[in-house]
C-alpha cells in the first residue's frame, strides 16, 4: 500500500472511530479506496472494541454541530476565480486570490478535511491570505479528472485522489509555483496545506524545490524517511493538534529531517485540538486554536516572505 493509500485509509478509520461517519459509510469509503471487506471489517471491529473498552456504557458519539465561525478567524476575503496554469504539463487548475497590496506569492496546497480536494474551505483559505495582503492560489489536484466540482460525492473525490500517481501531485504543485513566479509579483514563495494537503506540503519539501522560502504543513503526515536537503531555503512551521495521534506519530521524523537539513523550523502543537481543527466547516473545528494558528501563519509568512 502506498503512503497516499495508507493515509486515506487511516483517515476513514479514524473518522469512524471518532463517530463522525457510520459503519456503512466507512465500509463504502474503504471499498472505494480498494480495501476489501475482508480487511475493512476487522479494522472497524478493532475501533468498536477499543471504544467499548474505553467507554463501556457509551455509544458512538454523533457528529457534533459546527462551531460558529469567529470573525477574527475569517476576515474579509478577496475574490477568487478559476485559472488554468500555463505550464505545458501537468495543467492544474487553481483558484486565485489577489491581495490589494500583495506582499508575496503563496501556494496553499489543495486538500481539506477528509481529503475532498479543492473545497470551499480551501478556497476560503486563499481568500483569507489575500485579505491579509498576499497573493494566493489553491491548486485543484483533481484537475486532470475534471476538477473536484465534478464529484458530487466527496468519497468519490477521495477515491480519485487515491488513483493519482503521487509524482503528479508534486508536478502540479511545482506548476503552481511556476505560475506564481510567472506573474512576477514578489520573489518569495510559501506553501501550506491541510490534512492530505499538509502531507503534500511535506512531500513537496522532500521532493526538493529551492524556490520555497517558507512552508506551513497543517497536521500532515511526514513521508517515510524524509530528506529535506533539496529545499535549502525553506523555513518550516509544522502545526499539529494534541489529540491527533495518527499524524503526531510522524512528527519526530519530520523534525529530525528538518534538523538534519539545517532548516529553520518550529513545531507547534495546540492543546486539546484534534485533526482538522482549523477547518471551520468541519466537525473537529476548534475556534480558539484556529484563531491562534492563523495568526502564527501570518507571523511566519510575514517574517520569511517579505
């Protein structure tokens, strides 16, 4: 199983364990990812057994209502519009948001909670960055498949991501950097991503790109045996949630690789926050942590991109 397939499979299992999706939905999503029932059923049974052991009298939690968005977390947003990269191959359609007084280009990786592709949440991140004075684009990593909007079922979008050759993700993200630099606004590039996109941010650093001046992966799994020496100019801020055990298990290897490459870095874990705590459209949204994390984003990019 590839790193991408493993991550997507684990994402479904954790969502089921946390009570965010039903058993039927979990089995459906795992089947779409190519996980046979003979393997999927024991995975979910292990979650059930652990739940019973931890709370014998409690039933699985139902999805909690979304927390109200904090105006400080969601400032006025600049408009975005679909654009297609001029790069000959691959062509990844991004959404674009331009700051009124742009300070530097920035590339938010395209992925949101539960790996649904270029969602409204990710578009809003590009808009927030633009409202904060930065040019931004968000790459749709499903452009070659017709775009995320083509998939009415988010699980189908996840399955489509699973079928993409990993090398294409990196090529598309690098094409996004090409596009930002082609526009000639600013000379420094930053990247960020969330969940699957956070993992792609680490993978992009691992693939190597000296044009990256700053990177902020949000609760993304680091690749196996990472080597970030090929991205010597990147200043990296890793953001984690305390309760996100699955992704946090990869934190030490990411930090060790950053240190080995001699990269300026900081790893921040938000107490009491879970995976995807920044997503204000999701069920794990943590308003306080999200507000603090966005300020850290602005501080980090402001320091290393301007």
